[in-house]
C-alpha cells in the first residue's frame, strides 16, 4: 500500500454575516448629561440657600451692631464650592456699665432678635433676655432718681434755713438802732448835788437867815427861802 503525498485542503469561506468585524458603539451621551443636570440643580439650590441665609443673618447683624457676631454652617457643592446653609448671630447680652447703657443694649438686642419675620427659638430667647435687661435697667434708674430727689430736697431745705437765718439777722439790726437810750442812773441821796434835770428852772440860792429886804424904805425880815415862779 502506497501512501501518496498529503495535500492540505483550504477552509471553506464563512457564511455571509458571520465572523465579520462588528463596528464599535458610540458613547452614550444621555448618562453623563443626566448627571450634570442633577449636579447643576444641586448647585443652584445651594446658591439660593446661601443667598437667603446670608441676607437673613446680615440683616440681624446690622440691627445688632457691635453687640453681634455672625457665623455660618457650610455645605460643599458638587463643584467644590462651600455654600452657607445655616447661620446665626451671637448677641452679647451682658449689662452695660450704667443703667442707661444697659437699657440701650436691651433695645438693640430686642431689635436684632425680632428683625427676621420668622423668628426662631433662639431669637425668642434673646428677646426675653433683652426684656429682662430692660427691666433691670429701669429699676436701677428709678433708684438713682429717688436718691437724687432726696439729695435735692435736703439741699433745698438747707438753703431755705440759711436764707431765713440771714433775713432774721438783717431785721434785728434796724430794730436795735431804733431802740431809745437807757436813762442815766440817779445820784445817791447823800452824795453831791445831782445835776439839773434838762428843762427845769434852777433854784435860787438860799438867802441868809437874817436877810433884810428894802421895801418902800422899810426894813422887813423875810424867810430864809424864796420860791420863784417863771
């Protein structure tokens, strides 16, 4: 048995439509576009929230003035930006150095707490504290006014007493000047002859006991004393 040379047989061609290279599919644009839309919507929402929170807290901060300090809570958006989603203004509710300053602080705190239309629980607490501060300040002011009134009354009484004393002293001076002088003391009975009383007629000296008066050429004996009538 002879063996002839071996010859290779060619493969038959594949049927039409089989074994052909399939074209690559184009990437779907719907999935990434949907994700971007959701991210943008979230960003827009965060932006609106940030603007609302900042507007609210800035209004409260403007009312509080130097007594307030704002702080915010942030949330990072899909774009990597932090947006304010909550905020608060811390208020200094300590009393002032004087009752007047405490009353002014209470009014400022109350204005800051009631600035937003939709006040929160913290706002209500701050408004209550402001009311307590105002009551305390008014009580201290009332005490100060009462003390000043007492001091003023004491000063007025002292001035009135001083004026009355001066008026009494001024009235006593003319009265003392218009009073008559006291009469001179009378001389003693056994002493020298007293001085003549003003307006009295001096008495004539006593005549000798045996004085003789010439009356129409006759000598008549007269009494030792003579009374003279003006």
